[in-house]
C-alpha cells in the first residue's frame, strides 16, 4: 500500500500566505495614515487671515483690520487689537521712514475697523502716494473724528456720527459731494460746509 503524502505541507503554506497578507495589509494601512499626516502638516498655517466678505466689521475675537500705506517701512494689511491707536498701526508696519511727516497725522487717534491709513511724506506731490494736503484749517472727511466734524456749521453729534458711519460702511470719501449720500445732509447744508472740508 503506497504511503500517504505528509499532511503538514498545505497548512504550512497556508499559514505563510495568511501571514504575508496580514503584513501587506499593515504596510498599506500605515502608508495611508502616514500620507494623511503629511497632508495635514503641509497645510499652510502662517497665512494672513482676511475677513469674510459681508462679515461683521470687527474680527471674532476683538480684532480690527487696517491698511497702512505711505511713508512706513512695510506697507500692508495688519490685524490689531480692537482698542488700538494709530501709533500701533504705524509700529505694526515697521515704523515710519525718514520722509514721514508726523505733524500731519494724529498718532493718538483710536482706529476703526477697515480703515486705510496713509502716513504722508514731507513735500509729497498732491495726489501722489503719501500725499499731504497743504496746511490749512479744512476738516478731512476721511480722518476727522466726531469732535472735529462737530466744529462744522450745523453739524451736531447726530450728523457727525452719521458721517463716520457712512465712511465705515462705504470706505473713503472720494469727493466732498459724497456727503449728499449721508442721511440728513442735503444741498443747502452741503453748500454751508463745503468750504470747510476736504478729502
């Protein structure tokens, strides 16, 4: 009677096959996990946060955004604390250059969210970058605070607040005639203050 073949060979091959499949599965799984971790690390974390379009005027944690231009070391967009002053914005932009005319700006002024700050240079040409208007007693509609606006004829606290609110919602005044868009200011009132304001 012929001898039966050994029965231990097939189970041994089977065990080796199962072991190889398990090792292969572990390698694939660890590769997938490693790839996921690498993608997470590659995500940019130092990008400048920008406010969402149509969002609230101030950031979620008491921040405000200001755009600093003119005679500063590093012009650009900066995120500051809600109670910051103009001096903080200038410091964030690396300080002023030697050409900066600090007599033309109020470094102690409290900032508002979304405003553009232009630090003028001495002798800048009118309309050029960092341009400074000739020294005069005119109220600048784009930088004046409520107290300054109230020095104008027939402009009381309520109208001064509306002018500032319009500026915050619509950006800079591009001409004195933009005052007609402010609720409560008509042609007659504008004619009375036109010679006392500028943009």
